[in-house]
């Protein structure tokens, strides 16, 4: 009898363990940037808060530094269910739909209030496109204003002619072409190696990516041209989301809103801090000359017109809404 009772007890423990394991859902969230980057830190905060809010029933693992999927692969991985969530610089998919690249048009939205207004105008169109791919938008967080990193002094756009210009989307490729540079496609995770090997010798990005890449080891100047403020968008596979209990869905949506608010608060604070770090590490952090700024503005105007010519009706409506 005692042996029988022990067997029953053991069976009960195994059953309880199986029930607990079944009740816990584990998700993967691939991200393209280092664990120390504020975007990734915000994702880690979101994942931890989701875990707390669901009593540990939903656990999200953030895979930083393109360790699970490379940046251009993340959206497809989420769409096909290889990963349940993902975060990506949305403009790298501009060749798929022009609305994804709207936030990289130079000088269309170059302050945080303007960038937030653009996101509010842009969100529905991006959500509609991603929805057709089995993806649901959760939140977006901005980068710092984009500046130019160079190994020499730049006074006009002509000073960039012939340089190997790092590009990471349609917009930066066009800028490279318009200034007479040689566009070289390099995603953020590969940028440190590209700089070390001389694959690129000029690029436009935020202070944070320059800091993550230790740009001061190969670059001497950072021109804070406030070109544009791109965004990372975090999204979820629709089927995975719909398969969750309602209380867990509500927790994700509530915390996604909080993560977005948190990210928009942190971004300008970090932008200032990153520029300070570039200076401390020996870079010359400078405003653009009047001639350089005028030349970039002219390029921005041309790129805006180019974008409008190829934009879908949804994209044109976004710009019209933003400009009101």
C-alpha cells in the first residue's frame, strides 16, 4: 500500500510539473543592436515587465546584437513564426514599401516633436502593411538625430565626393549617390568591422550607433546635422499573439504602450549623452557649416520629391496628414 501511495504521489508531481510547463509560454525576440544599446535595454525592460505582469506565464527572451537573426531577416522570421517577436529599424524595408522609409527623408522630421508627430501619422499605414504579413505593431522608439561621421573636415557636400559611404537602406544609398560617394551596404552589427577594415570611411547615423561602433577609433569628425530621426519598430506574430489568453494579450498591449513612452523619453537624454561621449573619446563634434547644411537641405528636398513620386496612396496620405 505504501508503495502504491508513493507511486500515486510521484504521478501527481509529474502531472503538476507538466501542467506548469504547459502553462508557461516562451517567446524569442531577436534584435539587431548590442545589449548595452538603449533600444535593447528597453526591450529587456519590456520583457521583464511582461514576465512580472503574467506571473511568469509568458517569458520573452531578447536576443541582442543580431545573434539570432541578422537585421534584414528579423521581420520575415516573425512573419513566418520562426520568432514570436522582433525589433527592427523599419526603414531597412523601404524597398518593400515606401512608407517604411518615410522617417529617413532628410529634414522632413528632424526634431523629436516632429518625429513623434510623423510616427502618429505613419503608424496606421505601417500597421496595415505589416498586418497583411501576419505581423502586429506593438511600439516604436526613435534613434538620435542622424549626423555625419568622417575622417576629415567637411565644409560642403562636395567634400564627400569619392568617399566610401556606408548605406543601410534606400535613403542612405541615394544620399551617397547624390553627394558623389560610393554606397556600401553595411548593417549596424557589421559596422565596427567595416570601419576597422576601411570598407567605409564616411557614414551617417546617430550618436548611439557611433558610440556602439567606437567610431573614434577610425573617424575624427562628427557633424551634428540633425538629418532625420529614424525609428525601431517592435512587433509580434499575429498568430502567436492571438493564441495567448486575453489577460496576457492585455498585459502585452499595456506594456507596449509603456515601453514606447519610456523609449521616447530616454532617446533625447541619450542623444545628448552619446555626443558627450564622442567628444570625451577625442572626436570633434561640430555643427554643420552653412554651406554643408544648405547642400544637405537641397538633397533632402530632392529626396522628398523622389519619395512622393514612388509612394503609394497610403504613403502620400501620411505625408499630407503630417504636414497639416
